């Protein structure tokens, strides 16, 4: 094989890794006590503590205004989940404003229709439910008294008296007023969330360009790539979780309907909502369905619901979640559990709902920003071939082989 040399300057056969001299110059400008390895580690630790402190202050400030912060986050999550529908309509030559309005109205119609149907169903069955609840409570009383660990009538009466005393006390009145205030805040937050969601769908790109305009020019491209990947992860997580929760709700709701448990549809909706809280949400909602079956139908139907609940959980954890969310939620189970605990501690139920998706988005942004994932360095719509492994580009430009 003859080797042909070009007229250009000779290039090294092996790639030369550039040396980062900025850190060396910074270390040389420090006193001797900070210039060694231990001193540089201390400086990095101080920087990390400063960043963590800033993040903690921001989180604390945001939790002080939940009526504003929560609708913004929920709107952002819904916008990430709905945006593929808007893009699909736009690709089929729908005007942008019409596509946004259609998607927005469709989401409102679905949520409004489900809530309205549940309210009317409960109102239509209220009298029958009261009578069946009395029968179920008497049946439960008999099971407690005659069970393997019997409870005396005196103990049951003391519990009942304590509940009645709490209801008639001023504490219950204060709690009721607090509940009314919370209900009013929920209504206001829902209206605010709907308005914010519409503007996120309509002007999301403009809002992002405005916010990223404050960044240095050298960082804007990376910020846009990180935002694109965060939106992909967030939308995929919400859609995958919704499909998993819908499957659980259909399975448990169908079992309740077959056994003629009252309020099967509201209980199925509650299971669907609980599915958005990882690990414990669907189980807690299913437990409520078991209690309802025990009170209204007896122990045998309740046992059947328990079996169905266990089967649905196994299907969810071993089939549905790896299939629908394996490529999106690349987070260890321990990290999910810790994020769930932290979110619940900071913001209660809302924190439990938002902890895992925000953690997934944060991890995706960190991978893009630090370049840990080669595929994360390109926009989500770029072909995979655009990222070539080292050495895949062929021989150096200065040489050719014949």
C-alpha cells in the first residue's frame, strides 16, 4: 500500500486532548494554602454549598406563594404533555392559534366532563348510598365484634363519641372554615392555571426566548437544547404516567362495577389521580376502593378487590412502566423515593405530585449542561447519526491511503 502525502502540514495520528489552562492559572493566582489539591477541593465545596443554599432559598420563597407557584408548574407540565397535539395540528396546516385553542378546549372539556359526571352521579345516588352505608357500618361492626381480635361495644362507642365530640367542637368549625378557604384557593388556582396554560401553548417559544435573552450569548444554545430535552422528558413522563394510571383505573373500576360496588366510577377516577403519585398513590387509592367494597358489599368482594389491586400493581411495575417510561424516566428507584419524600415534606400533596417529574427534568438538564450524555448534546429532533463516536470520522484530513 503506497501512502500519499498532501502538501499541508503534518497532523498527529492520535487526537490531542486540549489542556484546560484556566483552572491552572486560577490555582496559581491563589495563596499557597488554596493552591494545592485540598485547597481547590475546599473551594469547590464552598461553591457547591453556595449553589445549594441559593436553590434552598428559591424553593422556600416559591413555597410561600403556592397560589402562584403551583398553577405555573402545573401549567408547564400540562403544556409539555399537550404540545405534541398542537404540533400535530400545526403540521396538518391548522393555524397556530386554532390548533392551540382546539387543544386547550379539548383538555378543558375532558376534565370538566369527568368532574361534572362524578358530581351528578354522587347526587343521584346519595339516598341509596346513605342507606347502604348504614347497612355496611352495621356489618363492619359485627365483623369487629365477632372477629379473631374482637373489639368490645364499649370501645366502639368511645370512638363514636370522640368523633361526635370533635364534630361539635370549635376545632371542627375552624377546620371547616379552613377547608372552605382551601376550596376557594383551589378554584382561583384552577382558573389561573387555565389562563397560564393557554399562554404557554400560544406563546411558549416567545416566553422562552425572552427569558434566555438574559443569559450570555455563549450559553443560549445550550440552554435551548436543555429546555428542549426537559420538555421531551416532562411530556413523556406525564403521558406515560397517564396511560399507566388509566390502565389501573380501568382494571379496578371494572372489577368494582362487576361486583356492583357503589360509586365505582368516582373510585376509578380517584385511582387514576392517585396514579400520578409514584409508589404510594395508586396503592392508597386502591385501599379506599377496598374499604368501599368492604362497607357496601362485604368481606368477599373486598378480598376480590384486594386481589385485583395486587395484580394491577404487578402489571404496572413489571410491564407498563418499563414499556412506556423506561426511556424517559432514567432515575434510580431510591432517587424517586427520596424526591417523593422531599416533595411531600416541602409542599404536601402538590409536592408529591410534582417531585418526580421535576427531578427527572432536572437530571435531564444537568446531563445536557455537563455533556454527560452524547445524545443529549443535540436537539431531540436531530438524527442519531449526527453524534458520531470517537474515531468514526475516518483517517485524519491530511493523509489518504491507497
